[in-house]
């Protein structure tokens, strides 16, 4: 469950009247009551004028996730620690007919061990300080982050014009600012213990946070590109960017700021991926002109249906069941050597991405361009030496640790 935004020690500064909440989801979509409670609480924050809530809405630590929120104040708590997290979609020059899934999985297992050149030089090229967590570049992280090799399942009219190849292969990368975002968040919380009131625009604190925020957004985008380049290298392919869409950040608007908390930020006509689970379809959509009604926001993925803790009682009770969780109906495989993560990220933990997209279509926010099926999903691989060590010393195994 998500936590309340405020507490007895740090009460919410409430507006005189709640902000307008626009729901862009239907009654057919699973929305947890706790997320609606958090949404109502967010609408009473001082300075908040409007909230757009999307069908992937679910409870979060500092308010509901899956929203775009307009405010005349900056609210770092709502953005959280993974500033700049987003989805990047790339096309590969590798044709589907030449792909052998098991061979591709074997190669992708080596993804994070690939060299990416001089990290400091890459940061400098991106206009970032060379000391800005260079060792973390090109790493995916945990949780729901991934790098996934995909193929086109369906191509909607206009998909060809958008550059999609029905026989092509694609990489979808979901990651963010890693240790950098976490450091910025920790420093901000330490300097401003009561962030529920937000930061006043133009204040020294707001200017400093925005500068750090912008660096995180740029760093995260670079990180996703480097992850994709590593994957392309092990697959012996070249790649080109299709879309790079952040969903955890703030951008200025004519009415102050719009906070995107687990919501993709798009403009009319822009392409954006909507991720499914590792055992369901993802989608590529084009934002319509009507997206201005949703504060330029839309869903970035299916959204969680069940929290991580509760998944441990639902699936993965045996080794054979966990192994089945690593396969999907298209013959696709997942690379994840963390037993807890296999369970927590099972497809059943997520909502139906097709229903999410249908709601967005019904609201006239998007037009579907293509659906993509998952072939190889990379989440976490452990060093083989570590695996062997755990095999020989079973007493060192623990629930949630790496498993062979």
C-alpha cells in the first residue's frame, strides 16, 4: 500500500478547495481504493490546480502513481528519487527471421558486462559534469526496470508510415537516474524536512532542485541509450532511436509546473511506448491533439495491480513454477536471477496493458500504431562465479537472494 502524503509531524498544507481531478480511465479498469484516496489527498495540496489520472493508476509512497499534476509550486516528493525515469524505444537492423531466441538470451545475459567507452567522456558529450556517477552509467537497476527485445505483433494502419517494420526487431528500455536521482532526493529531503508544502518558484531551494532535476533527466536519457547500445553490441546489430519519453519529472507550463508521476509526458503527434509485462504485449501509440486535456500526459505502462509483498503469496511457490514465470506464450524468455524479483515482477502483478490502451483510446488521447511481443526480457543477471559459490555453500542462501 502507498503511504499518506502527510503525517502528524508534517501536515499537508491544504488548498481552500480541492483541485479538479480528471479521470481518463473506465469502470472496466482495476483501480485500487488506496490510489483513489491518495488522489483525493493530492488534490488538496496547496498550489495544485488540476490532476489527470490515467488507467495505470496505483498507490505510491508519496501519492498515487500514474498522474499528471499541475501546480504553481514545485513538489519534489511527488517526483521521488528516480528523477528522469522513462521508456526509450529503439529499432535494430537485425531481421526477425535471423533471430534465435535462446541464442539471443545467451548473448543478452552479458549485457551489463559490456564496456561502453569512457563514461566521463560520455557525460561531457551530454553536457553533464564528468564526475556525475560515471560508474552507474549503462546499468538498468532493479524493480520494474528492464531491457526487452521485441518483435511486431500487429501493425495498425499508418504503422508503416511511422517507420515500423513488421519483420523488424526492437529494444524497449525502462530505466532512470539510478544513484544520481537517489542522491538528489536524499539531499533535498535532508535540506527541507517538510517537503509536503513544496518549494516556492524562484526560491534558492527551487532553483537548486530544478538544476539537479534537469541533470537527472539528461543522465537518465543517456543511461537508457547506453543500455540499448550494450544490448545492440551483444546482439551484433546497429540501432536507431524511435522514442525517448520520460515519465517521472517536472516541466514548466504557462500555469506553473506539471509534475509527471509515473505518467509519460508527450506532445500531440509524438510516438510513445506503453509497456506491458514480460508476458504480455507492449504498445506504441501516437498522442492526439486531445492530449492537451490530460496536461500532456498518458500512461507509460500497465501499472501494478498487486504490490510486491503480496505477490510472494500468489505465485512462485516452487522452483518449477518460478521457471514457468520466466517463459511466455510467444516462446520468449526472461533473464532474472533474483528469485524475489521473478515473483514480484510476474505478469499477474500488472494490469492488462490492452485495457489501459483501450481506455486511452476511448478518451481520444492516443492512436495505436503497433503492438510488440516480448522475446527476451533482461532484468538481472548474477555473476556465474557467485552462482557457483552459492551452490557450494547452501547455508548462505537466503530468501530473496540470487538463485541458480
